[in-house]
């Protein structure tokens, strides 16, 4: 399906957002419509990307900090040896 944006200002804005975000104009329009649908209570198949990323950020923030008494390096914690292999 094709969507034609006949409003030059909206087309330009969609292109600027797409360029700034490194995504396609279609992705900008899709995320914008999903976000608006969520705000208006229109059911969608999945939450808008912004909401999914916010939920992920909350999960990451909930991870407790590393115990300061644990002196292992990041590589040791992950299980890498001195050659960078498991």
C-alpha cells in the first residue's frame, strides 16, 4: 500500500525526521501513526517503538549495580579468557 503525502510541509518534515533518525519516511509515518493510535486508545498490534524502548530502559535501570567488592573484569564476568574466547 502506498501513502501519498500531498502536503509539502508534511513531506519535508517526514523526510527531516527520517534523516535525523536514520530510518525511512515509511518508518517515521508508521511510528507516528502507532504513537497517535496509542494516545487515542486505538488498538494496534504492538505498542509504538518509543513505548517499547521506554519499557526496555526501565528494565535496564532495574538491574542492580555490580557489587563493588567484585573485582573481576567485565571479560571475566562474561567468561572470556585472555584470548577473547569462552
